[in-house]
C-alpha cells in the first residue's frame, strides 16, 4: 500500500501484520490526511 508508505512513512514490515480490513481503515485515514494537507477535501 504505497499510499500508507507515503503518508505515514510506513514500510512493508509495519503493514505485513495487518489484515485487509485494518489496511483499508488506515488507507482511508491516509486519504483524508493527504487531502487535508493538499486542501482538496471533497466533503
């Protein structure tokens, strides 16, 4: 999950222990954080 690596600075070793639903939750948090940082919130 490249977006988690970019937004949170996590390597594969951090994400390997997560199941798919946990990765999906963190991916959504990464998306929100990235959009907020870019000023592109679409809410």
